[in-house]
């Protein structure tokens, strides 16, 4: 009798924590569609955050105010950690960028690319990819095919993708509990199987946009690029979505005579 009870307890301990998928098994297209829809549901965002990142050889932690709209338009106000004054102001209008470095009293202009984001936070991200990160989604590799599997131990949907065009792969993990499908992590591997970048999100909550749409976003985001020895840790403090942002928000006047930043 005692042996039977022990075996029953062992069975409960081993199997009691498993999650059951409470909805029909989704297709790869359905999961990818959800990831893409998160970005489609947001036409614009305005956020206040605390960012922890590498700036050259120094580790910096401070407030960063952000604006963004579809079309790769972004605006960053990075404040000095010691005060509320702006250290760097960066505006991307969808094609080019303008930057004023107030700490070093210099300016820079040029095409807005992944190098533009890297100059500010050291992590290389195309503006459209940073937009996806900022609204709680993830960039997705080009021309993907793949499979989706249920992780019964964690209650997660694991989407494994392969790109035929550049031989990269990607693993996206989503929260399947209550069919929320929040993007918990996203990892891209190069053609040799080494990590190109990894994105992790924690503590999702709901924000109602100006148009009434509900957006689920994380309170914390961590983005790393091992090969560059770069990482960006973000604590999102305030979010607004789908408000009207005019083109003037992504433009700035460079003071005449201001030296060019190296």
C-alpha cells in the first residue's frame, strides 16, 4: 500500500506541472501572422524608458524618451544620467538622420541605417527592427519556413524558422497560456549556427491605444549581440500608442557652425 502511494505521488509530481494547449494546434502562418499583427496594430508609439547600454567603453544607464511611427521614423532623446538635460538627440525621418551630441557639442547627419542605432546604443538594428522591438514584437528573418511545437512543461509555443535566402535561422518563443502569444524570446542564428542576436521580454501588460486597440507590451526588454559584445537592457516606464505624430517630430534644426562629430 505504501509503495502504491509513493508511486502515485511520484506520478503527480512528474506530470502535474504540464500545460495543455487549450486551443487547436496553430499553423506556422498563424503564429507568424500574430507576430506581424502586433506591429500592424501599432501605427505610432511614444515611450519613456530607462536604458542600460554600452557607449564605447563606458556602461551608461539613463532615461531615454522615444517616438516612432511606421516607415522607419524614430526619435531618441537620451538624457544625461546625472540630470534631466538631453545628452544626445537623434531623429530618423525614414530616410536620413540628424544627430546632436550636446555633451560633445557636435552634430552628425546621414542615411538612417542600422549603423545609426549602433552609434547611439552600440547594438546594430535597422530602424524598422527597432520599431518592432519597441512595440513588444520581434524582427523576423526573410522568407521563412518552419515548424511550431508546443512546450508542455512551460506552456509555450516554440516557432523554429529557416530562411532559404540567407541560410539564417530563428527561434521565437511565445506564451501559449490563455492563448496570449506574447513574444517571450527571439533568437537569430547565422548560417554557421552562432547567435547573431537575442531578444527577451518579461512581464507583459495591456495598454489601450488612442484608437481603442489594446496592445500587450513588456515591462522589460533585453537585446544582445554576442559577436559585438553589445547588449541593451530596457525598462519601459510609460507607453502611448497610435496617436498622431507629425513629420516635424522626426526633424530637427542643426545649429549653424556646429562641428561634425567624429
